[in-house]
């Protein structure tokens, strides 16, 4: 699967972005069945956040199709990540041990 990220922003104390995932395989899959890991990087290359993200939406993608979910990181208290501090970000989809997902063994 390939992913493409959309615009980033803040919403009620969360850093949020839309992620469009293209299913390049041969099985239909639900995007909610994966864990999303996120690395937020500042202007100087420093890591502002490295961890899991909350998923909103239940995109489902058939082979060759794309679907979009919104991911978010709580920027309150503990994280102290501010929208303006984020220069770049990287999103990884990881197999979850709690749900059977296409492409996961």
C-alpha cells in the first residue's frame, strides 16, 4: 500500500492530517485495521513527536483504489507540539496484533 498525506492543521488540541492510502495489492482492506505511527519533525530536524496516532474514519480500499482517513495526535499537556513547530512529518502503517488485516501475517 502507498500513502500520501494531505494538509496538516490543529483541531481542538490535536495535530491532524488526512492520509490517503492507495491499495497496490490484490486484497480489499479496511484502513482502520492498521496502526498508524507518526513522526513530527521541527525546522531544525528535531523530533517533536514519535508515536501512535488516533484514526478517524473507516476507509475501505479495494485493489487499485484509494481511501482517506484522518489521523491525529493530542497536543495537550504531555506532547507540547504546536502546529507551527512542525516542518515535516512521516506516517507509517503497521500491522496490528489485535485485528486480522490484509497483507499482515
